[in-house]
C-alpha cells in the first residue's frame, strides 16, 4: 500500500511542489518491545495482556516451574496475539544472557520472576534465597550489559514488616522481615539502589499489597500450586470442592474482628500500573533515577470480611474454621496510594466484590478444563 506526501521547495530559483511516494511498511513505527520475566505467572500474564492492549510488543521468560500452563492460550484468546515465551531458568545466567541478547532492542524489562508464598518461604528458605536473589542478580546483569534503559521491579508490601502506623507510605522505613520471602524483596530493592549508582538504567519499584482476582474474561487467573496458601484462590478451591476446608489463621489480632487485615487489590489494576510506570519512565516523566510506588486500594479488609464478601458475591457458603496464627504473617497493613495516583495517574477501579467474582469465574474455568 502506498500514499503520497506533498513537499514544497525551490528548484532553479522557482517554488515547486514535489510528490513523494511512501510505502506503509517504511512509515510505520515499530512497536516498543518489553521483556517480561515470569510472564506466564499470575501477575506477569495479566500485565502482558495490559501491555499488548496498550501497543507494546512483549516477550516472556518463564521456565514454567510455577506458571499456569493455560497462560499462553489465555493471552492469545484475550488479545489475539501469541506471545513468545522462552522456557529458561532465570538462575541460569548463560542461558538468560542469550535470550536477552537476542532481544536487546527492548526498551525495558519488567521483572516478576520470583517465588512468592509466605509460608512456603518459612518452610523452605534456601529455595527462596536461591531463586529470588539469583534471578534478580542475573536479570540486572543482563540489563546492564545490554544497556536496556528501563527496569520495573516487582516488589511487595512485605518489605515494611509489622508496622504500627497505617496507612503505609513509600517513605515508611523497612521493618524486620516477617519471612524469607519478605527479606528477598528487601534485598532486591537494595541491590537495585546499589546498581543504579553506576549505570544509566532508570528503575521503578512497585510494592504490591495483596493482588487477587482474575481477568474478566475468565481466560487467565491465579494458579495456586500444591503448597500455595494465598487467601482468595484457597477460598475458590474450597468453594469448588478441591480443598475440604478453609482455615482462618489467627483470630486474636488487634483488628476490628480479630483476623488479619490486608489491602486486596485487583490484579488488572496492578497490571495497569506496570504499563503506566513503564510509559512514564520511557517518557522521562520521573524526577528521580529510582521511583517507588505503593499499589493498593488504600482500604484495609480483614480476612473474615473477605470470606464474607465471597459468600455474598457468589451466594456460596464456605466450609471454614478458625485456627492459630500462621508463622510469617503480619498483623495488619494497607497502603497510601496517593503517590501512584498523583504521579502515575493510576486509579484502581475494581472492588473487592469484583475480585471475588472474577476469581470464581477463573476457578470454574479451571474446573471445566480439568474434566
């Protein structure tokens, strides 16, 4: 396909008009490529959908050890695009380098590749230290070597530890980590601050509170591995009869009903924040070389309230009991998201009921695929 451009200029001292033919392929701008580690995982897959819908080209690096096997198909059903995934372990530096080298035209890296279960990290700390720390060291090495200018790090509200003053702001100092998972996120942030001193990369640290829910299509969602203990997918598994019972761990916390208090944020709101952060970094809209943002609703919800919300939203009565506190859990936390709103223009739009409704739709999808 061709189209014309008319240019006015002088030839032999006379003004004349030139007509230039362009092909569509020569004038079209190439899409901006993003490398997403852990792209087939829970937050990674939802963020890929958001990036694709906002015009980015995406490649994923995920060894599928904790990923949902339906993610590639689900992303394609939602967006019409088949994303290239490299089944490479981020802890294998040589293999990782080859992948990043072949995609060194990427404008940015979004690093999700980490294990994330609090209780599992307590029981298997060395697994978490090896995977989460080595993977971050390696992807940072690649970003520096191949001069990829923008880096988004998947952090966590667990870096704050048990705190007395709520809501949490980005200036709240780190507390004692309640579990090895939390320590790996603190260490990841510390590494980034050190690396940033001697490179030209711009970093964004996104501290999630409690991501939950699924894409509204029901095509992708959270895959809970056998040892997983995240509240919302455990709730949906109990409702589906996959697990016999839900245990609410801890009923003597100093909260309004005695159960732990969290800030549940829909995964698609989290995904949206990544695209906004990357666009802002590429557009040089940040004052600092490293920017930190809390991603939460700003509202604290207790575990008991979350259970009741699921029951009211789905009209399904859950089989649950109460039990002792669980090692590694913090008492209460919720975010101040003012900075993300003011700087990124990020507005979370999904409610707790939306979280439960979409999570249940995803669980039913998985049930149908398992038959």
